[in-house]
C-alpha cells in the first residue's frame, strides 16, 4: 500500500518513477526546458512559455534572424533525482526556430501568471498573385 | 377560456441520500483530472485497494518494494477513486471506460464523477468556472444544489468524448465536471477549483493549504506528463495541413 504522508514527496516520487529520465531537460548544462505553445493568428504568431517559479526581472528573451531564445532564472533551485544522482536546476532555457515571415523588430513580450506570451507580428509583405 | 394545466412531469429522484460515488481522473487538458484527484486521494487519506489491469501497462512504479500499475483504485468510506498516471490513448480508451463501468457495477456505485478541463484562451485565474454535464436526469439536482453552471454548448473531443459517450450509454449515472483551464500547460489553479467544487458535491471538507504551497512545483513537476498527454491528445486529431501547434 502506498503511504502518502506528504503530498509533495508523493508527487515527486510518482513523476520521477514514470518520467524520471526526463526526455528533454538538459542535465549537462543543468537547464530545464519549459513547455511552450505556438499558435498562428491572422497577423501574428503567438508563443506562450510556461515559466513557474520565475520573476519577470529574471527573464531574458533574445531573437536572431531565425531563432528566439528564452532564458529565465528560477527563484529557487529545483532538484531532480535520478537514481542516486541529484541534479540542481537553476534556469529554464528554450530556443525555437522562428516561423518564416516574422517582423523581428516588432516582437513583443508580456509576463502574467507565470506565463510569458511573445507576440511575433508577420511582416505582411509578399508577392501579389494575380487572380485569373 | 383557460387551458387546463397539464400535470407536471417530475421524474422521481432515486439517488440515495448517502450515495456511493466513484471519482475518475486521468491526464487531459491542463492535467486537471490527475492533479485534483491525486490531491483528493491524499487529503482524504484514501486507501489503495487495487488496479485496473486491463489498462495499458507499459510502465509500472515501485513504492516501498511494491510494484504498482499506472491506473489505480482507491477507497475511503463510500468514495472510490480511479486515478490514471498515464494518458489513455484512443486505442485503449473504450476498454478502459468499460473496465471502469464494470468495476462500478460490481461495487454498487450510485454515480460516477468524471473530472477534466476545458480550454479557455484568456481565462481569469481568480474566477475560474466549473461546468457540469449529467448523463442521467436524476443528477441534475446535484448541479442545482451546488450552483454548478450547466455545460450548455461547445465541443468535447479526444478521450473525454469517448468516455462521455460510453458513460451516457451506461446504466450508472455520471456527472462530468469541466473546469476552465489552460489546455497546454499544467494548470493547478484550475485543479484547485475542481477540488473545491467536488468537495461540495461529495460533502467532504478538503483543506487546500498544502496544495496552494505546491502550485509552482506542480507546474514544474508535471511538465513531462503534460507533454506526453498533449502527444496523445494531438495524435487523435484528424490530420491537418495547419502548422504544428507544439514545438518540442
């Protein structure tokens, strides 16, 4: 029988058992990979990044021609145990390839309720195609 | 001339005063079912009494030297709970739900309560709503008594739709609770709202202090399960030419 004397340790034990060998966290650089959701709208792309345990002042967003990187420092370090090895994570980091046709100069970001929302307007330019 | 008033048709409410209920929670939108039911099991100190063996068991977990499957059954007094720690995919959802109904019949369950989430793009975290759907008329009273707005229109897809259809066709009445949530990320705030609603229905006080303390960690710890769940939910959708919504 399972003894759930402490909810937190129960959850941790449970998650580590099922998904302990995290498929996506970077154990070498000690960086957690946040969940993200990218959605296309009429005039822009919207990227949401889930950043629990993060303060707005500790988030860094950088864009280049093709990529966008979000890096955020955790307010408290987060430990993950794999076997007898305990890894301490202090950062979230995620790099995504930008969809084509983004106006990179107009990218904006907003942080609310632990979710970073990045709006990436489409450049709006293109080749006009005649209709016969 | 007055039209003679027809006799009101009131269906007899034959749900027992102290019914035996089964709460069903599995990974879905915002992981509402899993997070809320895990906490309810913990808070009510429910006992592990078994597993659903027909469930897809490609994974087990070990606790105190005991091997346990991912779909487990708990009990406390007249409350049963079936909790899945893995998402139920399209190939297994029918067998899974039939196992739940079979278990309910054998254990004289009066009603099944299925808890899940529904996507709301711009949800208000401080005022999240839980909507209710009932499969049998006699549970309508529960919605009214607990001031739960009825899910009037919308679309439910994925495993929830299959579960709902099978429950609807079963002889055991079911109440389905959908709380407004973020579909793509673990949403402990919505799970907390579900726990509050459910605690009124089952008439058990559930202290949320410990849950509130863990909100940020729950979001962190459940990232992998959320990812797995979205993979299952997305795999069931019709192939689309639209760009992928999730970057990995």
